[in-house]
């Protein structure tokens, strides 16, 4: 038998929930630790559509990266994800910034997909206790444009934006999701060749160009969705009594 609590405890061992950023909301956000789980779903987001997918697939637990409850709930309509979770008896475990920083978590997966070697964690000035980023080296130097193309293809991103197309790239930092605010200064100060992240602001592009930093924006969805399959594989290897499936998801936007 496998319970929600067993799965929570396993995730807590390699991505401790108490290690999340102070502003975050992680852990068992909906449901009961004692509930038996025979089938669980993995997703980046817990949306109403994903709850229905999970229910139709016979899942009674969703494990997501983004918290299904982030801000205080002031009303609960029948079409909201928390309401639908409760209606269908589906629990929700959310591992966000704790999974970003964890060994083998989102940013290690991102660094591996890009092809970085000698990867080490990097900390930000804003939070010296959590390493949301990773720094590594490529096997051989390549042009910034070629690295951007590699990132686009390996993350299956509909588009990427990048700077400094003619620069030779060897050292690369990564920070999934909205990591731009955390590490642009670090990359500039430490003469890092390239930084892969998302949600880069206009003034940050200007700073990067002036400093000669190649900065690649591959999108929030594409830099984080990559954790779903590795997490499902880990959980399937750990628990014989439950099956873990990855829900079908697409970015909540389209690109031309």
C-alpha cells in the first residue's frame, strides 16, 4: 500500500519542503496524508483541465511544480482547481522552489538537457541559503546563436529570444522559470558567457548586451515542464504499489 503521506515523505527527502523560499507555498495543499494512492498524476500546473484529466485517468493525487493555492482564497467557485480537486477526491502535493533548488531537481535537469558538464549550484544575493541556479561548461565553445538553437530544440520551445549572437560560449548558467532577477548580476560580475532562463525584462536585455552576456529566454513553461517525466520516473522506481503518469500539458499561450 502507498499513501499520500508516503509520497510526500519521499519527495521531502530529496527536496525538503521546509527549504522553499519564504514567499512560497508548498507541501500537501489539498487532501489527506492517510489516503491510499494507486495512481497519481504529475504536472507543471494544477489547472481545472488537468484536474479533469487526472480524474478521468483514475488518479487520486496530483503532484505539481506550481502551487495550486498560492494567494489566500477569498472565494471558491465550482470551476476552480481547488474546488474540483475536493469534488473528485484528489489530493495535491506541490513542490516548487524546493524542487528548483534540489539536487536532481528542475535546474539540474535543465543543465543536463542543455549538455552542461561540471555542474555546480549557484546562489543569489537575495537568498544565500537556496541555490536556484546551476553553472556548468559546454564540451566545446559554440556561437550564442547555435546555443539558442540547441536550447530551443531540446526544450521543444516554440521560440527563444537571445542576445550577443556572435559571441563564443563556453560557460553557461541556468535558472528555470522566472530566474532572470536572481542571476543576471552574478553572470555579469563573474564573466559567465551565457545565461538560460525566462521572463527577462527589457532593461535586463540592455544590461546583458552592454556587458557582452549572452542571455537566452526560453519561456517559463519550457524551462520547468522538463521536470515532470524525471519526477514520474523517480516515483515509479520508488513505489511498486502506485503508478505515476505525466499529464498532457501545453503552454497557456501561443507563439507566431
